[in-house]
């Protein structure tokens, strides 16, 4: 499991993340919900080690996060972040090949993932030549190339139409595995309701709620923080 203890992230003008502690279990999808600017992306960037934490610690299966190799953490960025000048296949194989894994093995894995996501035949296309939903699936496939046990999604459906939201939700749900921790940052509350096991609600860098998904979305929301109640009332 992922164990976050007293995580603080400071910026020059104050704390972005204020003493966060939570556990995310293997086999579960943990959703992080909160208003814009609450610190969701910053938290994922800390977990993916793209930015250092200011204090506290994060452990994954008892090991300090810093000891994990890059291949053990998969991050799917908001807005895909595919390389526009590389073909779909090259986007998928770039990281694993540069890590020294034999090209043939990597290409085979890429074909397998493309097939799994109904994208076979798109290998030679460029990101500019495929749809938003397809790009998002490619971005997910790319994150899966090294079979990371820790998988982080930042707003994976923000650029998609409602049908695609459902489809990408089903893909994320299908990635649930007893060996894997999945963290899903989303403002798509219905997506969290459909696929998450737990919901963490963040506001101004403070973790206000940490409850089972069914409790977060229960008709009786009186046990939730006032801020979460307000947030939910605005979207339903
Ligand atoms: N590098 C940085 N330096 C200083 N402040 C930052 C930095 N990155 C983010 N922030 C600030 O930290 C806060 C949290 O930003 P973050 O991007 O994590 O929010 P978010 O919850 O992901 O928002 P959104 O839902 O809009 O994506 C914001 O107030 C933002 O302005
Ligand atoms: Mg964000």
C-alpha cells in the first residue's frame, strides 16, 4: 500500500499541501476530489517524484518512495502530454527502450496494450492524427508499458465527451489489480462514484474527508465536511 505521512509541500508564498496523511490500498482506486487550486496535481507530482516534498514521508509497501525506480510509478498527465513529433508506437516505447529493455520485447508489449485498448492499427499515426479519446487511451497505455505498481491519473477525462468519459472510466476500472495502487484525481464526480473505492476530499491543501466512496456519495452527507457538502451540492 501507499502510505503518506504528514506530507507538506511548500512554495515561496506558503504551503500548497498541509500535513497530508492517508493510506491508499492495493487493489483499490482512491479518488482525490477537490476544487480547482486545492493541490491535487501538486500531490500527484509529489507522489510521482516530479517535485520534492518539503517534509513528511511517503512509503510504498514499506519502502521509501525515493527508493522506487521510475518504472514503478506510472503517471497519466492532464491533457495527455504525448510527444507530437513521435508516432504512437514511438511514444509508447521511448521510456522503456531508453531504460535498456530490448526493443523487440518493448514493441511486443506496446502492440499488446494497443490491442487491449482497441487501438491496433494506429502505431504509425502521430498524436495530431487521432481523437482526444484515443490520445487519452494512448497516454494510459504509455503509463502501463513498465507495469507500474503505483498508477496515478490526473484528470484523465477532462478533455473527453461524456461517452468517452465512460469508456476511459471502464479502462481505469479494468486496471484494478491486487498488486496495484491506483490514485485518480478527478473533478468528474460521477466517475469517482462509479469506479473509486475511497474518496479523499482536498481543499486549500488540507485533507478534509477520507471516506469510502459510498459514504461520500450517500444521500446523507451530514458526516462529510461542510466544504465537501457544498462542493457536492453544486454539482448534483
Ligand atoms: N510551482 C508552483 N509554485 C507555486 N505555487 C504553485 C506551484 N504549482 C502550483 N501552485 C499553486 O498551488 C495550488 C495548487 O495547485 P494545483 O495545480 O495542485 O491545484 P489542482 O487542485 O490540481 O487544481 P486544478 O483542479 O485546477 O487542476 C494553487 O494555488 C497553485 O497556484
Ligand atoms: Mg490539477
